[in-house]
């Protein structure tokens, strides 16, 4: 018997959640290009272009800037698994869901993990991190940059300095911020960083651009053990304990992306095309212009929501410009609002996790999706849906206030 399902025909949506978001059509087009063999010189040239492009996106000179195949979490696991040897001390400052994820992955790497926690909706004062570093003496500090679960972004420059003063490496998860906020790897002094395509880079989930410096490479290469079947004469192996994962072994991935082009997994061809196009779009727009576009989008959305009498969640000084948390008003059924936005308007917005589940909605203004018309459509639709539940904002107030912000920015 043959199963007969129809052609793929996804319903039209405007994805205004905290990620994944709508892909830039240019990225989808790049993904439909013909495949190449992984050692075809045309393909390895694309691999090198991807490295050069992401050095620009990450604002770094790091040689080791390449893709890990898999969603953002694959980048996180590759770095943590390759860097953390069993028994290593790792400090994780947690200010949202993804901080808990870093701590969990570090524990799976059999690190001795210490966490410090900031209330959701706030970030850390660098002094709090330094106090913990002084007593715990970690080898690694792992800290999220922007945590979409709370909409907060942790300033990292001072944390990187603290790490270096106390001989700890600093890793950050910039999945939610790369391409939407300033992410300056070299200027900040962050040692290792990872991201994914499906937030402000406006690609599909499935590729994780990462970057790390020579200090990180050295520590990883000390644990290098090359697969027997591909080991070449003269391979230098490390003395350190073997990296637990083969797929995420960055020592072997350096050999794959580096000059020796030693075979490892089959690079995900179409995802590499996607990642390449995502970065090209960012560079063409310009990093500063792109950050400014996200800031304007955030200001307009916030102005619109406030004009509707809604309360923005969290510390406004540290709010990410690409995602906005809204306190669900009393007596309003938050899930019903999300359902009606989706069913009546084709617009998806998010809720949150853990202590914020059912307490806030989250609206993303990320990458390709961060457009004036999307912000205005979203506000107009939200106003209508809220009115159905008896929440009476002044009609048109949200859209008018957002338009005023855009007019101001366009001057
Ligand atoms: C969205 C997000 C992720 C997502 O990880 P996936 O494996 O791609 O689902 C990771 N970290 C942060 C900070 C995020 O915002």
C-alpha cells in the first residue's frame, strides 16, 4: 500500500515568536542549489568562505570559526564537550532557561558545576560573578549572552575580564543575539562562542556557527585522539582524556575545517549554503545598521504595547531588542490569545518557561522578521484579539504609537 499524503503546503504564517522565525527567502533559495561532494574544491572553497563570513559576523580574527551541524544546542555541546574534561570546575551564572541548559550540559560532561542565579527578568552585576570566581576558582565560565526565556541580555565584557584575571576561560551562548545585537568577540575578550541560524540570522534551525581562540584550541588539542581509520602518519595526539563525543569532537573538526581536511562527518551541504547566505545578508546590511534596525523595531513595539496599557516584562536597561516580554494582564487567558492570533490572523507569538510560564507572552522582532509592517500587523491583531476578551485598549493606540516611533527613526 502506498501512503498518499498531499504536497507540503504549510499554512501562511507570520512567525513573531522568540525563534524559530521566518527565514529570509534568499536563504531558502540558497538551500535549493545543487549538492556538491564534500571534498569538491568548489565545496571546500565555500567552507572557507563561510569561515571568513562568520569571522566578520562575530567580529573576530579567530582562525577557528566554522559550523557545527545541528541546531544551536549542537554548537553548545561541541564547545562544552570538547573543552570540559571530567572533574573540571565550571561556573554557570544563570538568569533564565538557557543558563540551566548550560549547567545541565556541563554536568553531563562530568564537570564540577557551580551555579549562581539572578532572578528572571534581571542580569548579574559583574561583582557577583567575580565573588563566585574567587571562591570557586573555575577553569571555565559558561554564560548565556541573551536569554530569550526572560528577554534579558547579560553584558559580557566585564565578565570576560574577570575570567582572565582569574585564569578561567569564558564561553558564551549567543544564539539569540548574533545578528540582532552587537556581538564583539575580540573586543569583549570572549574565548569561545556559539549560535544558531534560526533567530536573528533568519535561517532554518540546523546549523550552529561557532568561534574560539587559540587558548581554547590548545586546551582542546591536548585531548586530541583521531579516529583510527583516518589517522595519518605523523598525527600528534594529546595526553588529555578523550573527548566523550565523536560527532562533537572539535579537535577532529579543526582537522576537517583546517588545511589537512581530514575526513569526519559529511558536512550538511544545504545547511552550509543556508549559513553562508545568512552571513552574507548580515554583512551586506552592515552590523551597525542591523543593530539599529532591531533597536528601532523594539522601541516601536514597546511603545505600541505600552500605549495599549500593557506592561513590559523585566529590567528595561538590559532588555534584548529582538524579543519583548509582555505581562499577561489579569483575567486574560494567555493561551487563548495566542490561539486566536494564530487561527484568526496567522500570527505566532510565544509564551515562556519555568517561573514565567503563563505569566508573559514573548514577541520576537528578529532578523528578517524585524520589519515595520510586521510590528504594526502584530499590534493591530493583538488589540483585536484582546478586545474579544474584554480588554479594551484605546482603539488604534498601539499602531499609532509604533508608527510614531518609526517616523521618528526614519527622519
Ligand atoms: C533559542 C536558543 C537556543 C536554541 O537551541 P536549539 O538547539 O537551536 O533549539 C539556545 N540558546 C539560546 C540562548 C536560545 O535563545
